[in-house]
């Protein structure tokens, strides 16, 4: 048997045979990857249609008559379009609908502003400052998150009644200006910020609040936006607290006002659907505008 010399040329058939399995493996991997992408996007489409269909049906039903909304079999598009349903909400609903919208926006925005400041302030204290019983207080705060909210309704109502806050905006502002879940989110985010920035500021003579206000808060923009979006959604959709603590219809929010369209013998389904669309729009606008920062804030809150 003779050995091939270093300069000898390889047989093309042998070279092709040696490369064939690698090419087949590559083709198989490509086919699997393509199948995975197709299945993934098919699931995305199915989930999107499943979640988006109720909203589309609500919008279309807001242009139907009350009888057509509950007709069986149901119709997808209105047989006759009724855009005047949105006008009737403000003129013929029997409610001061602009006042309901004002109540919802005023309390929701006020609660968001209060939470952005106080949740961040308390979260920064837990993340950076040292004070007596810090760990105990943090554990107690986390423990309150597992207690059902229904347990607090009676004692909260008695306290608010004694300080004459029932049926006022102050009732909800006092109850929700500080929330443990968002304090925890802010604490986790602040712990991910390097301490070098604060140490440099301390050397320059800046106090803790100055560091918090001028250095830390601008860096915490993703977490603040996530907190703001979650607070806005939770307060805007709040129904039970408004029902318990607000006694006059002029103090109702938009969600509670929609209940007034339900009668003992007949429901105004066309106005309920139109009002529901109006109630959904602010949540959609806020989330679409801040979804990028919302995802970034939630993703980075747990990093150390």
C-alpha cells in the first residue's frame, strides 16, 4: 500500500462523500428551525385572535342597537350602525357622564403621582439606608401582600368614617398612595444600581435626598414607568373600593357608572358597550405608549 504524497490531489468523489453527511445534517437543522418558527408564529396568531376578539366584538357592539347586542344567533357586524350611542351616553344616560370620567382620571392620576414618589422613596430607603428594624419592617411589608384585601374592608371603612373621608377623593388617595408590591419592585431595581454613583455624590457633599432626587430617580425611569402603568391600570379598573367608599352617584367612577345602565327589567346594552369602549381606551393608550419601558422595568427589577 502506497501512502499519498503531501502534494497529491484528493479524489473529488471521496471529498463529496465526506461532505454529504454534514450537508444533510445542516438541511435537517434548517428544516427543524423553520418548522419551529412556523409553529411559534401560528401560536402567536391564535393567542392574539383569542385575546383580541372580545375587544373587537365590544367595539362593534357599541354601534349596534340594544336588541341586536343580545340577539341570537349573534351578528358580527351591526345590521344598522348607530354611532349616536356615544352621544347618548353623555346626553340620555341619566348620569353626569363627564363627571364620572373626571372622577376616574383625577383619582387615578393622583394615585399614580403619589405612588411614583412614595414607593420610590420607601424602596430607596430599604435598598440603601440602614435603620433599626429594617429587615423586620421589610418582612412585615412583604407579609401584608399575602393577606386578602377583603379582610381590610371593615376596619378601613371605620377608620375613614371616623376621619370623615368616606364619599371623598381622599378616601382612595389615603388607601392607595403607597403599595407594598411596587415598593418591592422599586427596592429590587435600586439594589441593581451600582453604589459608586452615590459614593461619589457623598464625597461632593450631597445628602441622601439629593442623591435620591437628582441621581437615582433619573436612572430608575424604567421601573418608575412600570410602576406607573400598573398603578394606572389597577386604579382605573377599580370597582369594589369605589362601591364601598363612595355613597353618592356624583362620586362614582366610570366603571361604577356603567352599572347604572342596567335596569330591573331592561338593560341598555348599547350604552354599556359604548361606555365600555370609552373605559378601555385610556388603558390601551397608556400601555401602548409605555410598553417598551414597562417590559424593561419588569425585566430589570430582579437583577442584582
